[in-house]
């Protein structure tokens, strides 16, 4: 649940509307309840969309959290 909270905390820093999808499910990226509904695990493909005055900055910050920082968690061994 901690990675979801990190995602939501960063998303809520922005004024833009943020949506996250995992295949067929599309949710509000600023809601912990909605993000947890995605049941995303390591390796899950997510699509992040933002619309608003700071959309580009929001996408950049969320992409950095997910792709570069890996939610500040160790990457699982495969």
C-alpha cells in the first residue's frame, strides 16, 4: 500500500486531473482507494494521463517515481 500512497501524495501536489489505467480499469490518480483498485504489482503496465495547467510536470514527477525511483523500494529479483 505504501507505493500507492507515494503515488497519490505526488499526484495531489498538482492542480491537473490525473488518471491512471491498467488495461480496462481507469481510475483517479489522486485517490488512494481508486489507485488500490488497480492492484498493480511490480511489472504492471500503467498508463498515466494528466490534463490541466501543470500536466507535463505531473507526468514527469509520477514517471520518475515509478520508472526511476521504483517507489524507493528495492527492485525484486526475477
